[in-house]
């Protein structure tokens, strides 16, 4: 299965002898699958099919799916607005009586006035039961087409995001290896720091029990040891790669891993007693923030 984004847009059009229609589908991020459906009057029978088709193709996201239906009309005959024509003719006679020098009004001139001649009321063509069923079937085909296009667009966007996430995982892995190779984590460096701390404490307080001092210093060294965090970071990177390879509805799992990444990076920075290791930890946090931001778009 491929990785899919939760954002996308698609459109599908259709028509028959009596009507034309347009399906539009828009998808944005969402915690689950939330379908908001808008259907014109007389098309309520399409709702179950729309919900089933969306659930079959889409795993997560807030989906707005709408259908616009335009019925074709047949033009009726032209008609004359006799009331308006009579009123205009009366006005013309009154003006001619008052102003004999004016030429009498002509019929063609009166008919040219807006509103005198107008189309009769348009009528919708007859639509029998068989025609309605055929139209609904064609609309269902358009529904499948628009959802297929939306799913394809989400997969295309998901492929681009997956490539970004893979690059960020590569960088997290590289930073983890740099931290593992950091001089402050080498056994000889840890041993030298341990010896110096014991010597400093013994010199500052000669009456202290050297064995007790050694125990306390050993505990401190355990607390600042970050090798466990680095091991977990490497394990999380491997788990994230497996999820991207698996595909499907993996967004929430990747989001959980992003939180785990961030937790390990924070712990590494808090434990670090070395400037180089702290810088690596800060670089890790920056990459992990970018990773988490992209993961929010994954289905």
C-alpha cells in the first residue's frame, strides 16, 4: 500500500438529455474520516453510496463532497404583455392629442420596448422513472470517478511527503551516529572523567569514604549516559522506515513516533555534559520538528 496525504481536490462532470451535473470533492487534514455531503433535492438516494464509496477509498481526512445538478429547460413561445402594450398605446394617444406635431406611434416601435414582448414561462422536459434511474446510475459513476481522482491526488501528494520524511529519517540517523561517535561517549573519556571526579572529591574532603564517593560518582555517570537514548532513536528510525514501506493509514503511528523522537532528543540534551553532544541534540530537535510537521498531513 502507498502512503497518502489527507489533502486534495477533484472534480467530475456528467450530463444526459435532461440535466447536467458536477461532483466536487475537497479533502483536508482530520483526526478520522469525516464526510460532509451536499446533495440537491431529489438526489438523497445517492447518500449511502457516497458514504460507502468514500470509506472504501479514504482512510482519514475531512472530506467535503458536493453535487450540483442543473436541469435543461425547453424554451416556450413568445408572448405579448398586453397590459403594458395597452398602457403604452394610451399614453401615445394622449401625447399625440396634446402635441399634434408629433408623429403617431407605430406598432413595431411599441413592440421593441423592453417588457412588451417576452418569452413564455420555461418548462422542464418530462422525466419518467426510467430516465431518473438512468441519471442516478450515471451520477453514481461520476461519484466513483471523482473519489478515484481524489484518492489518486492524495497518493501523489503522499509520495512527495514520504520522500521528505525519508530524507529527514536519514538525517536523524546520521545525527544519531555522530552522537554515538562523540568523543565524550568513548569508554576512555568516561573512565577519565570518572577518575577526575573521584580525585577532586577526595581532595576536597579527605574524610569522605573513597568507596562511597566512587558509588555516588558512578550513579552520576549512569544518569548522564545517553547511549540508551541513542539506541532508542535508532530503533524509532527503523520503525518509521517500516511504516513508510508498509503504507496505508499510518499517520497516527508516525505521529506517535515523532513524539518519541522528540522525547529522546530532549533527554539527550538534558543529560549532555559536552558542547558537541548538545549541538547534535539541538540539530536533532530541529529535524524532528520538521518530521512531525510533515507527518500531520499523512493519512
